[in-house]
C-alpha cells in the first residue's frame, strides 16, 4: 500500500518514511526541497513538487494512487512567522488546502496531519491536554490551527477522516544513524547545544534564566523523533481501521529544563557547552508539558525514549556523523 508523505525530505517526515517502510508500506515522498535535509529517499520515490501546485499534485496522485496521506510539509520557524506571516499562511494554509482539494477530487482517504502544541498558545494549565483552549500567539501556530479547522470541515462535508497530531518538542535522531536533524538555520535547543559543545558554534544561548522553575530556565517536553514517526504510523492504522477523526497530543509527559539539556549534552559529549545567558523571548512560556494519555488510549502509543540522556545520545551520534 502506498502512502503519500509530504515534506518527506524533512526532519520528522523522513523518519516517518522509514517507519512506514518498516511497517511494510510504501512511502511516496513529496517535497519541494527548499528546506529539506535530504535530497533523495532511501525507502521509496521522491517527487519534487510544491503542495501549492495543483497540477503537480494531480499528476502525482494519478501516477502513484496512494491509499492515504501523511502531511508534514510546512514552514516551522516561530520567529520567521512573526516577521513574515504571509509566507506562513500562503505555504502552510494554502498548501494544505490545495492538497486537500486534490485528495478530495482524487478520492484519496485517510489523512494524518503534523500539527503542533503551538496551537495552544500560552498554557493556562500544565500538563496540557487536548481539551485545553487553542489560542496560538504566533502565525506559525495559527496556520496549523487553521488547517485543523479545515480538516474538521472536510470531514463533515466530504468524509475525509484525519488525525491531527499535536506534538511538543521533537528531538533526537534515528538510532540507526541514517537520518537526523539538519535544519538551516537550526533553531532547536538540543542540536544547537551539541554544536556549541563540539566547537561548531561559539556559544549556546539560554533565553531566560529567571523563570519560576527549579533552575530558572524554561521547561519543555522533548519527544524523540522516532517515537513521533511511530505515532504517525499508528494514527494511519487507526484511520484505516475506520477510526473517526481526532486530535492527539504527542509528548512524554516529562519536562526538562534548558539547563538540564545543557548538562545532558555535556555528559554525552564529554565537553563543556559555552553559554550565553540572555533575556526571555517574548511569548515563551515557563513550562510546556504534554498530557498524552489520549494518544496512549487511542493509538496504543507509548514513547520508547523517555530518558533525556538517551534522546541526546542519538542526537550527538547523528551530529558527529553528519559532519564527519
């Protein structure tokens, strides 16, 4: 069975392709390669196209006739979304809508959507469950919430069932070392701390050391990318078995501070992370931790990687291999 995977050459999308292949399914990648970490796909064909290009989508759907779709293609830099909101609404929302209309007309069914905890905005309670109000504070989060609402409308109007997976801080790398995090520019804390430890960056910036947390730095829920990929495959199985549309959080339910990340990186690299302590970023909450009980109950999903050191270890191995 073929599964169309948009954003297949990106961080989470590539791990999902590998997970699909291990499951015995055929990923068909679609990526415009503008912000991709890969240039080919070891587990299936890679179609170079943009989700906003309806004629290209129609041709790809006709050529491969996928049974389902996983949708990862999106811009995902919060700061950039604030500076250039039009770019985010055009790519993330219009691209998703164009894709959904093509799927509707081609009769392609289940849809697994890569969403985000950024749809919740500043949390009013922690841990955050799926019933928490969605009030995003930046265009990136707003663009993902808009797509969730479009999906709900397409289900009601066209019977296109979907699962929106709202994940927290994606982290780590493929334990086999084949793929990992390779953003340009890189904005995630773990790879930036590793690069600073290995001397590839002059320092690692800690944004805020005066939060009401045990060590003063912000706390986040780091969920391993392979666990995210596994959840996407499970969500696909759930939909193929007839499950109704839903939205689910993906996280470990454990929070780790930025300074704990630094300590884990230092332990795994054996090197000091040079730090620059600076002011909080506007809109950064003190704590973001998931309540993921619904994903466990609905998908039977439990993260395999729950120890921060273990997550960091896979990222360190990938970073060393990536530039070796």
